[in-house]
């Protein structure tokens, strides 16, 4: 049963789908961070000014949080790199599996004839 599971997991389609889901989730975090930490505060900046937010510290607390967005981008890059390393490892394993030593080729007719002559001379 384990061998069937292993062959199922090692198929390219399953691996591609898993990587797609993980990358999609990580990219979704970037989009969410972009909207929550950059776009929304910029759009709300006039409202913050009308609400009486006047000091830089208050604006940084309530305003644009570029650091969180950069953190999301760095997380995405790290996740993508780790997945790249996993795929490279899987490809090595698959190549080694496919490159199993083939049976040796049968000897040519000349070699067979020379062996027969050798055996005949021995007798």
C-alpha cells in the first residue's frame, strides 16, 4: 500500500498541483498585505487627517505599513525558493529512478563467431 501511495505522490501532476496551491496561498498573502497595509491606508489618509491624526507617530501607527508588505514579499520569496529546492530534489530522485542500468547489449555476430573459434581451438 505504501508503494502505491509513493507512486501516486511522485507523479508529476500531484506534485505540480501541490506546488500550485502553496504558491497561490503565498501570493494571496502578498495581495492581502498590499491591500491591508498599503492601498487602504493611502485611501484612508484624507479621512485620518480629518479625524485629527496630525503627528508622524500617529500616522505611522494608523497609516501605511510598508514593513509588513515587505515582510509578506520576503516570505513569498522564501517559500518559492524552498519549493524550488524540493522540486529539484524530486527531479533528481526521478532521474535516478529512470536511469536504472539497462541490460547489457547482446554481443555482435563477430564476437560470437570469435568465441566459437576460440572454443573450437581449445578442443
